[in-house]
C-alpha cells in the first residue's frame, strides 16, 4: 500500500492533536511557552468547575468586574515571586507560590466573604479568573 504525502501529513497532525489532547491542561499550556499566564494560573486548580462557581459568585458580588489582565496582575504582580514562577517550567513552584500567597493573605486579614465562606483575596481572584477564562 502506498501512502501519499497528504495522507502522511494529516495522519501526523491527527496524532499530534490526539497526543496534546491527552495531556493535562496545565501541561498543554506549558510553562515557558509564552502562552497566556491566566490559563497557566487556572491550570493549577484541581477543581476548576468549583472554582468557576465560586468565581461567578465573587464577580456577582462586585460592582466593578476586573478584567482578566487585572486579575493576573493582582495575583502575580510584575516583579513578584509569583510572576517569576509563571515564567519557569513546572507547576510545583507556581502551586507553592499560590499556597504561600493564600497563607499570607489570611495572616494579614486579607480575606473576602462570599456566600458565607471566607476566602483569601488570592483565592477569590483565582476563582474569578477561572470564571473569566
């Protein structure tokens, strides 16, 4: 059986798409790939649908709705360790930076109340980001 060049190329593209589709989202978005930092942050969430639900509640409680860019900047300000973590490979460092930010928010009393729940400002912003992307 002879395979044409076009069939070979389509098969290769299909295989690449199947391979990419099988990777976890945070890996596809990939650190250091130049892809959107908002998607990278949301990719660190274990329960994205729950985060989206909470994020929608946070957004509904606010008069002014922050943009995706503003949320990313609030979570990972330029020059911060969090922003540096976004630029490096792997999710472990980024997840650790997010956990640290959440602990810091609680220690400083930087919390918001949403539907009876107390969330750190970082958690609330991350949930709002999940609702927006």
